C-alpha cells in the first residue's frame, strides 16, 4: 500500500483515500481516482444493458436519451473536479506547509507537558502554552476536554446562583460546544463530557433546578443560534444573585 503525506497536518495515509482521515484535507490523487472509478462504473452499467433493449425502437430512443443525460452529468462533474484541482490551493503554499510542519513539531514536543497539566488541573501552564502557540494547542486532542474541565471547575466553585452561573450551567448541559469554540479540529470526548455534565446537573439541583426544568428554560431563552441573553434569565434565578 502506497501512502501520501497530508500537506495540511503532515499525517501519512493510503494514497487512494479521497481525504486525509485526520484533518479532512482533500487528497487530489485519491479524489480523482475515486471519481474516475465512479465514471467507469456508470459507463459499464450503461453499456451492459441487456441486448433486448436494442430490439425496440422506443427503447433505443430511451437508451440514447439516458446516455446523453449521463454524458452531460459526467461532463459537469468532471468539470467541477477539474476546477477544484486547478484552483489555487491554500494548502500548497510553501510557507503554510512550513508553518503547519512547525506546529506539528511544537505540539509533539509539548504534548506530554500539556497532558500532565490537564491531569493535574494546571490550567495556568496550558494557558501559557496557548499564548505561545494557540493554533497548535487548538489541535491538541485533549483541548475540548480541557475547556470543559476548566468551565466545570468554574461552575462548581461558584456558590451563588446568578444569571451568569445559570447561563453557564445551561450552556454546559445543552450546548457544550460553546466552551470549546469552532476553531478546534478536535472532538469532545463523550465519556468525559458525561462525567462532568453529571456533576453540573447535581450542582444545579442544589439550587432547586431539576434537569427537566433546565431543559425547559434553555428551550425558552436560547435563540436559533443557541445564544442566551443574560437579561432573559433574570426571572429564572431562584436565589439572590450577583449577576
């Protein structure tokens, strides 16, 4: 099996794959090969139609129309693929390639340090490393768990119910991506999230909120983008607040 090296993340993978399995960057050779195989398969299916089709004038006409439609579809598809391949690709830029390589090297050098800091709850160290190389830290596999754990600690340490705390509890339970952001390519570990979420639900229960009530509040106050305005939470705060 021949492999290629991803120009985005530097990972090696089967050259026949359409995309890098690690970061999703298109593999031109694999994508073209896959498209070509689909074309061959479609042509074979057309040419392999039973001979009795040609015994009927109506069927011959229908077959001709079918071939014309398929030919047009293939032409449009091939034109689209070619246009994708001929456009300037950001990932083919040499300066970007060097920058991506340096980020991979940096992440590899600091991986153990960040993992230890996460396990020890040393968020200051991770924060300093984030300032040093934010893009690399965003691609750290534990980055989503770090964001959730940091927010979890903030929620658990707050002993006064406020619009601020209630909003963060709602986000944690029903929109955890809010704390991770969309700039990270890493995914939230569901088992870690469920462990933290259980603690947050118990924290809310200590203020008199059931899980069903939390879900109801979120559905009422969150907009279509799942954003929550502080002012809309004032009527749902059950204790005197600082918010």
